[in-house]
């Protein structure tokens, strides 16, 4: 912790004084009640103002870091006032108002460095912040991991755990489309690009628990992404040592058709080669996404979202050497490899959404999507390892000299896994709102078709004999007795499954805002109902039904201080997906029921001003009681379920987050979280779950140089206490409750703005070709901490013991990048 304290003091000492005269931009399209753009609308803010053009488009510069009221007025329509708007320096904020027939004031929209203040308990994060913050896997998930209830000890992975849940318990939506992830990926270095493309994002909302009934059936969290609808032509290019990205925005002349397309490629070789396993790595990842919107009439709008992603991971390891143990009992593991691994993950998504505005009160949506996923894992890796004791004496010329060899063995891992998945969805959503009341409803059908062929085996041979799995019926007595039994893998799976699931789900939710004794109140009540049937070849047809009521209540007292109180909760149930139905032997169990969580979340939000700048302090406590728990093991990012509802569990914790403009025109926050989660398997007593991450601290800090404000600094710091280290194969987790070492990481980014909103050039300079141009460098894992995500279990054949050897993550890496926009 001293290192983090020292760095924080250095960063604070580098912080600049308040800069005056910085600006931000608000833009959008103004519509009437029939969704027709309105020209010549007067938009004013103090002494400045502008008018919308023939297509209803407007752009207005306002003073940054200062409360501003913006008035929209037009002859024949009543004016609209956007109050208490606070934007960061150079922030580009989009607001598309609808001018109605009566005067009203929007007082709930407060844009601050901490995001939109919402009674529903949703965290909003600026897309600009997401794009700027450095990280080995820069993007949405990179910044989510700095939130107090979100953890991940693997910088190569885009997966995250929320409040004691695992990777499979998080909902992700893009423009209302549910997003799925591959099934077979077992390590973070096999992952490529996140589905969410940060260059296309307009709004980002995240809930870490207690979310509304209108969201789906998962246990932990919701990430709700909205992609932008372009209002003008633009090109953005990004390039770095890790990859490239090209984004094209376009809009038709009549403004009815708008489209944004982005192509990305990534090469993680530099990151993977910084690990302690040396080899020839060739991880290449590519994807293309497009989001298009077509206005067919003033009431009907159709949008399309498409994605194609191809991940190729090739690994030819050479050697590895890892030192572990204690100061008085130092051991080293040396491994020499032969063979290679070839993996390919291909995913495609096509979706259509029709949005029909019947009138100003009623909106109907029809959404359909088809997701296809093909995964192939081919691996033949031979590893010859040597386990040795080291001499800890410090007065020796070579103190770490091997003294005893405890194990010499050869390990052979082979995999031939192929999986095809097709997921089809069709869904209707509707909303009726009038005055302070709103009614939401939805009906969704989902069909899943999984074809899975899994063949995995592991052999261990040493000193002329082959280890067999426990319970195989063959005793080991070589070389006194000749080995005549069949050669069996110490661990092996062979299975072929063809599974179909049909699921019908619906929800209804009522919301209301009101006043009581001068206090502002908000609540929503809703429930979800889901019915699904599991079927397939050689699989018994079994159906299940669940009901999940939920609710939220918020109150903003009529006090001088800006305080909001919130409580939410209900029943959250997660129907099993294919991975949860398959046990460790590859057998599918259609009788597995939905895991069930009774949750309650209580929170407080306090807004205040410090140094004449806005700050927000948020605090939440939560408790989850889980039943019908399906136990699992976690190795890197690979989850293997028991496919049984034979456990119960609990989670409780508390979180704090302070947001604010510590430096004018920037967004920074400090977060702290504590949680405890344990499970009771077959009534054997409570033990830590694989996601029992007790203490979490995250710091996001942005700054600039006062003398050269175009030089920007971005820093994120993460500290997590160690996760449970897992257990070797065939061993009970009740016998192995050791923990990994604490996770500490710092990522630093420095950039210089050559061209920006406040820095333009005349026609005599070639820089006039750019709307934006900036470049810089990033240092990942600034202090080169050795963090581990999991253990490799190695056998000591002399004493018949197993040792947990940590698998270290990436070391210090330098990345250079440049971004330009035309």
C-alpha cells in the first residue's frame, strides 16, 4: 500500500490549478410531438445562443464546469428548459428534445462528472472517459473494473465479477439486444476484443444489483449500452502497438438514414510474451460492427445492429520457470514444452429493431436477433517439468541453488473441442407513460441450439509409470510389478451433446413519480415470469417455470442538502444456460433448476460542491441469500459447473465511491468495497466461494499540465485482496482453502492534443485536415507487480504431495498510440 500512497501524492502534487474559460458543446436534433424535426428553434444560454437548421440540428458552445440553464423556444411550440447542466471541459453532450404543447421543466437531468443522477440506482459513465482511460484491454470493461462492486484479476480478459457473482451472471445489452459470449474460452489470453465498441457508444448505464424487472433473468448485474446515431459525416482512426480501429459515421442528406461502422484488429503478442511462460504466440483478433437507423415515417423507425468477430489464438510454448513458496522453503518449477495450441472462435450477430411511436404516450418495439457461434480448440502440449527445493542461505555466492529434486515428470494434454451455438430471439416491448405514471411490458421467445463435441485428456508419466485417475481400480507398484493395466488418462472427458432450449419470458412493471409532504418520491414494482423446456438427442425433455417479483423505492427529501435515499430488491433467478447444464464429465443434466437469489440493496447519494466544483458521494450496502446454487470451479476464466442444485450461499457487502472534478474539466473517482461470500455444498459447512474477493479499491484520476493544458494524464489504480486459489482435480475444495496473493496494478497514460475543439488551425497548415488529433503513450502495470490469476497444481512424486504454483499475469508493457478524426 505504501507504493500506492506514494504514487497518489505524486499525482496530487502534479495536479494543476483551475483553468478559466474552458468550454463544452451540446448538440442534437429537435423534434415535435410527431417526431418531425423543427427548424429555426431558438436555443439560448445566458448571453449566447443559436438556431436549429432545416433538419432540426443544432450545436451550442457553453461554459464548462459551471451550472447552465439552456432554453429551447419556437413560435407555435412551448419552450423547454434544461436545468442545472454541468459539462466537463471539451465534453460533447448530445440532447434531443421534443417540444410539446405545454410548458414544462426538466429538472431531473443533471449531467456532472459523476454521471446522470438517477433514482433507479443506475450508474452512468461518460463514453469519453471510457475511451481515454488506459488499460491492457481498454474499453467499457476496463473502467467497470474500477467500480467498487466489480472485480477481475485478469487484465487480459474482458470478463468481470459483480458482488460475488461469476462471469455468467451478468446481463449485457446493446441497443436493447442481449449479447452473448463464447462458451469454451478458458483463459484471458485466448479472449480478443470485447463486443462493446467504445468508439460507437453514446450512453452507458450499469447496475450492480437490485435492478428492475424490465431487465432479464440474471443474478448479478446489467450493462446497458446505447450506440450513437450520427448527425454528420466523420472518420476516426486509432492505431497503437496492440491494434488498430477505423470508424466511419454517415448520414443521408434528408437525415433519415444514419449509420456508424467500425472495424477493429488487435494483437496481444506483446502482452502475452510478458508472462513467465516463454513461447511463440500469435493471437490475432478482428471484428466489424455496424449500427444503422432508418426513419421510415414520423412515427416509425427501424434500426439494424450487426457484428462479425474472428478470434485466432495460436500458442507454441517453449519454457517456464516459476519460484514460489516461503522465505525458508523456496521451491522452483521448471517446465519445458513441446507441441502447440490452435484455437478459433467465430461469432456473428444480426438484429433488427422496429420502434413505433403511436402517440406521445405510447411506444411499441419489436426486436429480433440471431446469434451464431462456432468454436474450435485443438491442442497437443507435452510438458516435462522439474520441481526442486532451493537453498535459502544468504551467505552463499549463489543462494538460490537447487538442493533437492522432488519431481521429474512428463505431462501430456490433448484437446479436440468443437461447439456450434445458434440463439434466436424475438421480443416485443411496450411503454405507456402519462404525467408521472409509466407502464412497461414485454414478451420474449428465445430458442437455443447447441451442438457440442468435447474430447479432452491429460496423462502424467514419471520414472516409467503412468499415473491413473483415483478410483480406477489399478494399484501402482512399479517397477516391482510389471504394469499390465490399460493406460488411462488421469483426467479425461469424451462427450457429444445436442441440446435445444425453448424459453418464453414476460415482464410487467409500473413506475410512478410524485410528491409527499414536499419530498420527491419514485417507485417501481414489477415481476418477471419465465418458462423453458430443455430437450435434445438422448436427453429427457424437462420444463421449468419461475416467477421473479422486484421493486425499487427512492426518496429525495426536501432538504437544503442534495441527498437521495434508495432501496431496491426482490427475487432474481437465473435459468441454466448450456454450460450450467453440463457437468465436469460432459454429461448434460436437463433437471438443473434456476439458481435463486433474494436480494436487498440500500443506497444513499449525496451531491455537494467543493472548490466550486460538483462532487458526488455514493454508498450502498447489499445482502443476497442464494438457493438452488449450482457449485462451480473457476480457473482463469473457465467455469466448470457441478450441474447440481446442491448448495446454498450468501453474499453481503458495502461500497463507497467519491466522484468529482478534482481537477477542473476532468472526471476522477475513488472507490472502496468490501464483500464476503460463502457456500454450503451438501450441508458440509460454509466455505469461501471462488469469487470471494474481500477488499477492493479503485482509483481513476485525470489531470493536465497547467502550463501546457493540451498534455493530459490518465491513471487508474487497482488493489484487490486475493481470491481463493482453487483446488487440484479430483480434490475436495473443503481441503484447499488457500488464497492467491493480493492483486495490485497501476496503468498510466500520457497524451498530447495536437488538434481539438479549442485548438484549430488555418488553411495554411496541414493540421486543418483534422477535427481531432492526439497521440501519446501508455504504461501498463507501471510498477511491474507479479499478479496471479490462478494456480497450476504440480505433484511431488517423492512425498506424493501437490503444490499450488501461481500463474503470473502480464508484466510492465509500453504502448504507443495515435488517434485522429476527420
